[in-house]
């Protein structure tokens, strides 16, 4: 978890069977915009890595950096 600008953020790693992918979700636990803010996805079939930021939701820069660094470290899954 990370606290920034009076908000609390967490990252959750999950497997998405429908997309055949491993994912990280960035979630705001409290503050002005609680809920999922972004996702990073490693697509197994194509070995591609994508990030989606949900439009209209401000994300503090340090939180974005933390999320992207975590995605780089935790995705793709180890063989």
C-alpha cells in the first residue's frame, strides 16, 4: 500500500482466465475517486504488456511510478 495526497492506494495481482493474462490493478481505497484506477496486463498468448489508465481519474505521479515499477517487477509471470 502507498499513501499519497491524502489517499491510500493498493496493488492487487490476479490471473485473468478469460484474457489468458496476468494483471495488476491499482486501486484507490479512499479519497475523491475510490475504485480501480489502472490495470497492467501481461497477455500470455502474444507476450505483450499493456497499461490502461481509466479516463478522468487523477493519479498522483508518485503512485503512477510505483504502479509501473511494480508491474515491471511482478509481470510477466516467471516461467
